[in-house]
C-alpha cells in the first residue's frame, strides 16, 4: 500500500514539473510579434506533449 502512494507522489511531482516547463515557455509564444512567429513558437511546446 505504501509503495502505491509513493509511486503516485512521484508521478504527481513529475507531471507538475512538466506542466510548469510548458507553462513558462508560453510567455515567449504569446509575446511573438507576428502571427507567423506565434504559430512557429507554439508548435515547439505543443509537439512535446
């Protein structure tokens, strides 16, 4: 029973870290000066999901 809880806690932490990495990249995407650059920058983070 304890192993299951530990494994779940590890999964939660890794999921949170991955989400935060993508979230932090979105600022660069949103600040793109043109629509073409916005699309190009958005493809990078979305391709990693």
